[in-house]
């Protein structure tokens, strides 16, 4: 029996990513966020009579880069089309998109679930299109809507998956990986709060073992990973409950209400013929020659999966650690730079993941401008490895680094944080402690070896935590067992 009472979910995602270009896709208006409403517009993006679109070359190059990053095929000749529908924030009454001849076809996204299970999902297509404006609904419900047309004409790619995901968790992990690739390639910022990355989910259910797909619904415009996961789970459960009660699923477009955790019908689901697609008469076919594709390919950055594999191979760290450290380009670059100053990849990985990320999470600081630079972390790692300082001392040094921005040597000198490894010095301290605690020595020798930690603690107390624990343990063993 499946998790969903004998039914299997079938999920496909359509991800809209705003391209990081300087200007909009068909005009010279600035592609920016946060400007006063309706100040980044012109006759072209407003669709005024007589205004003609001119394609942005940079937008095409960004699309090519994403297609290559996922192993897709760049079509040498693609066609722009008009997708006709009426909406308050679509002044032309149509959206310029691509329909039957998109710029990119195929490709595959490889991702991992939380338990380490590796999965993949093939892509149907990647196509270029323009964005619509934005409707602003007053919070207090005054009964009207404001329209900001600044976003009209901003360049997008739409990444359409095959319906190959079988759980909300898979959809979540897939979406995370797509965002990661977009950021690594600098195709899209991935900033969901600004609407630069949005997701629509197509969902249906079918009895386990059935080949034929069920009737699907589409949940529109979700802009958080957890929101996508929760919305899909809700819709799967709704469809299963409906079918189990003898009802049938109606094809529809839904909107997810994050505050109420429900999906509600927006309209009946459209098909392609409802949009009355036809080739855009004001744009010639987009021709992408092979030499252009190869030029983009030659300048591709190292992708997250490639970087993760390199970290495992070159720095001898665990695959899980490599996955965490390559989560973002800034974190991966930071760790890469740490490794320019040390050979201990595992200790460095632990420090970056635990100490560094812990502080950044608490402070909200950006790793790229954080005062503790990679060479400073490497310095701590090297001093632990050379036993100049203990792990406990290292944490004190790091805390002081975060506070002051000073280097390890200066902090160690100021705080007197030098680890004592001199055996003669430690033996004198140990002899005095054993002499002062003869009763406990007798207990140890009579078989109560669990009080060994007491002696270690006394040595550390006497040395203010500066004794080398490894040397202390060895010398104490020799004295007590001899």
C-alpha cells in the first residue's frame, strides 16, 4: 500500500526564472527591481501602437547557458509566438513566448533526497518569454487593484519538466537543484522574495500500477521551496480523497494560499488552443549558430555536481559534506579558498560547516563580506593540526576573530592561548595532582577506572585548559597503570 492509500502521484514542474540581464527582453528599459511603480516602461513594453520589439542578445545567451548546463539541445532555429490572453497587468493583451519551436529541448536534472537517495527528472523544454506586469491588491480590501507595469517585458526562461516526479519531496529537491544551477551559471539570481524565481506544479494521481495518467490540476505562482512541497502534498491528498469517495478530478488552475495552507480554484484549466498561439509577426526566427553555442559552452562555469565531485576527490571529504559546501557559489568559493592555505580538507570542512555557518546564520551576515576570511579559518585548522592550540582553544580564537577581525597569531598572543605539550612540564603537574589525590589514585588502582576523567579534569584546570589533551591522557595512563 502506498503512502497515499493505493494511489501514486504524478508531478511535473514549470519553473519561471527571470534572467540576469541589464535591460528587458525586447526594449532598452532597465531590468531592475524595487523602482517606483510604472517608471521602467516604454512604448515597446507597454505594447503601444507602432512600437516594435528587438530581441536582447544577452537574454538568448543566458538561455543557451542554462540549456547546456542541464545537458539539453539548443535548437538552431526557434520561433517566437504570441500567447493571447487578457489580464489587467498584460497591456498588449498577449505575451511574447515560444510555443512549438522552443530554443531548448531535453536535458535532465540530477538531485538527491534528504536520505541521500539519488534521483533525476528529464526536461521537456526550456523556452524564452517575457514577463507580465504585477497586480497589487491592497491589504485592507478597498475593492480595487493597482497595476505596476515595471515588470512587463523582463526576460524569462521557462523550464518545463517531464511528469516524472512521484512525491512532494522529489519536487522540492528538484526545485532546489534547478535554483542552484541557475545561480551557479549566473542565469538567474534565484531571489524568490523579489519574484525572480516562481514555480507552477502540475499534479495528478493514479492507482498504483496504472500506466495511464489521471486528470491533472495546476497550482500557479509559488515562490518558496516549502510552499511548493506543502501545496503539492495538499493537492495530492485532496485528489485521493475525492477519488476514494467516488468523485472525479476536474481539470483546473489553482492558487495556493500559504497563510491558510489550502489550494483553491482560480479558473478552469486552459489548453494551448485557448491561448490562440500564432507566430509573432514582428520578430524574425531566432537563429543560433553552432559556433555561438560552442562559445557559450567554452565559457561555462564549474557546475554544482562537478564541484562537489572535485571536492570529494581533491580534498578527501565526505560526499555529504561536499553537497553542503557546494550549496551556493559563495560558500563553495569560500571553502575552495580555505583549501589554498591548508591541506586538512576534513577539518576545514567541519569548521566551515559548523562554526562559520553557525555564526552566519545567527548574524545574518553575507559570507562574501564576512570579516573572518578563508585564510583565517585555514590558520586555525593548521594550528589545530600542529597541536599549537587545542580544539577548545580554537573555538575561543574563532569567537575573538568574529568579534574583532584579528588574526589567530595576534589573538593567541593576547590571550595566552598556547597549548602545553612539553612532557616534562606536564609530568610535574601530573605528579603534584596524583600526590594531592592519593585516595582517588588508590580507587583507580583498585579497579574504579571510570574516575580517570577526574585526573584529566584536574590537569586541565591547573593549566587553564591549555594542556594538550592527547599528551595528558598518555602520561596519566603511564603513571596510573605503571
